[in-house]
C-alpha cells in the first residue's frame, strides 16, 4: 500500500486506506529520489527531515512493512505497567500528509546497487539517487544453543516491540507463585545496552506486587554491563534477594535452552523455568547483508555523513551500522538520521552541510520514580564516531533527583517520537 499526500488527504481515512499494490515512481521523474528502508527511529527521522528541509525539492519514499511502529524505547515501561501499549504505537499518516513522504507499507527484499533500485516484496522496484538503510537488528543464527526464531513464542525475545512485548508481559503475569523468570542476556554490541537490565527491573517491579516469592535469573555472557553499579544498587534497594545475575565469570556465557522442556542450562546446571526471555546476539537487519554492505555483522559507515564505506550512494543509520563509540539506541539513530539527512540534501540539492555532531542519552527506570541516565556527545573523525564527553547518574542520589530524571525521560519520549513522526 502507498500513501502520499494526495491519496492520504483524498481518502481522509488515514493509514488504513488501502490501495492494492505499491505505487512505484517511474524513472525520469524530475526531482532527485531518496528511498528510506525502515520507518523506525533512524528511518522515520531521516525521511521527515529530508522532506521537510528540502521543501519538496527531493522526492522521499519510506518503505516500512508495519502500519503501527511500536517503539522498543519505553516497551520495558509497558512491561512494568507504567505505560499502555497503545501509548508506544505510532503511525505514518503525518509523514505522508504533512511532509509529503511517499509511505509504502511493504518489505524491501532486494537492492541492486548498480541499477540503484530497491525491489519490494509486493512487486515492483523503486529507483533511487540516494538510499538510506535503517532496518534495525536481526538475530545471529545459533547464538543461543537450542533457540531460534521458531521458538520465539515459547521463549520470547521481546527485542522488537509489539506482539513480542505483549506475549512476554502476559507470560510474566501468569507465572505460578514462587516461579522462576530467566533472561538470557546478549553479548556486546547489541541494541540498547541498559535495555535488558531495565527490563529485569520492570519484571521485578511486577513480581514484587503480584508474585513476591518469584525468582529472577540473568544468564549473561558479559562480565559487566551498562549502568551496572546503578542497577545493582537499585535491585538491592527495591528487590532485595529476588535477582540473581550470573555473569561470564560465573558461567553466564555458557548457556543453552530447551524451549519444549522450558529448561535453561547454565554452565552445565539445568534449571526448570516458567518464563524465559532469550535475547540472542544481534547483527544488522538482513537487508544490509542482502545489499552486500556489511563487514561481518554490522555496516561500516563514515561518521561525517553516515555513508556506507562500501557504497557512497547508501547511508546506514541506527542499530544496523557500526557506529564507533555510540551505543545502539533510538536517540543515537535519531541523531545520526539528522546528520545523514543534511548530507543527502547537500549532495542532491547543494544545500550547506555542517560538521557532524551527535548526542545520546539512555534513561532507565529501576522502580517507581527511580530513574537513572547515561549519555554523551560525539563527533565524526575519519576513523569513527568518537565520544567527546559524557555523564552518568551516580549511586546514592536522592529521591527527588531520581524522580526528576524519570520525568525528564517522559519529556524525551514525547520529543523524539514527534521528531520522528511529526
Ligand atoms: C527493550 C528496549 C528498550 C529500549 N530503550 C531505549 C531507550 O530508552 N532509549 C533509546 O534511545 N533507545 C532504546 N532502545 C533502542 C532503540 O529501540 C533502537 O536502538 C532503535 O529503535 C534503533 O532504531 P533503528 O532505526 O535502527 O531501528 P528500528 O527502530 O528497529 O526500525 C527499523 C525498522 O525497519 C523496518 N525494516 C526492517 N527490515 C526491513 C525491510 N527489509 N524492508 C522494510 N522495512 C524494514 C522494521 O519493520 C522497523 O520498523 C531500546 C530497545 C529495546 C529492545
């Protein structure tokens, strides 16, 4: 289905309006063409900024299969009962209606870098002058022995938000009294470094209320993790004795699971569990591999423009790219999208391009009104996106400051989602 300004306004029934086949812009159209694959934190922002700032001089098409994008950011808060699922769902109507972005709800299934075309699952192909890839992550096959995506209903990852988040939340809420929740945490680098540990905090928050004798085990292939001291202090303060973190030094890197038997074996010791959240090792969304622009698991880019180091007509944003010192976060993807949008406009319309600057903050909620954050600013060097300076919440902070940090995160969520979707 394609939605552009004309069809959106003409039908006035928004994104649900259905045309049977994707509209494919023919070659020979006068304006330069940008195709964006992936309508998440990176892709939606890039599409909006290019369309908005070029004032119609660039023809922007956004390819995204889902009609409602659920942000992974704040999906842990949904799991903890602090947000409704509907509050983290966003649609693409404004991008079409207010910014003239041609929104195509389909999968990109092929990229011909010589012909500069993108093939769609629904048929047809889209020509581009510049292509932006922001497809997020996929999982590395065989990363957790015993688990593959066919087991995701028994042992959900919930690392792409939406139905997986709903499933995991339902499983947590129906755990037997005194039952066991296990998380298999991912190795570096992965989407949202504090994400697994915020999730454990939110699971503990729910269990403390509904199932206070339940246990949480984290099998972690890492010896340390993001905001570790802050989380461990918070777990001690709020959920004392409930959470058992087994890091690499204690066998957390030697794990296998059996989704049928609902068992997890950590360093040879088998445990029966009631809920198992498997978050496998990650790599760039598959379309990057298909385009031949990865170097192993991630797509290398120049931080100056977010251009692929393999194909200068392609820019890669967000989790999919090898982004130097930046963490894989929604804030990072949004920040990188603005750098790419400026570079693309400069290349296609001659507009001025300023030196790339990036920023990121990752907030995490540990318990009610107990928010913490870590963040930094970055600049592009010829080698990578390099950290300039950073900050992190401190252990022992008072309750007022922690509440203010949580409230800051709520403001950030409203800001970034309106920056993405208009
Ligand atoms: C539990 C959790 C908590 C998080 N919390 C935070 C947080 O508090 N703050 C923060 O900044 N970040 C957070 N993140 C990280 C953040 O969600 C990601 O880093 C961010 O979404 C990355 O943006 P992206 O554009 O790379 O990918 P995404 O936002 O995942 O967007 C990718 C899009 O591409 C589409 N797509 C994929 N393949 C194709 C294809 N072939 N054709 C067409 N479309 C395709 C997908 O449908 C998807 O909509 C969290 C993540 C998780 C899992």
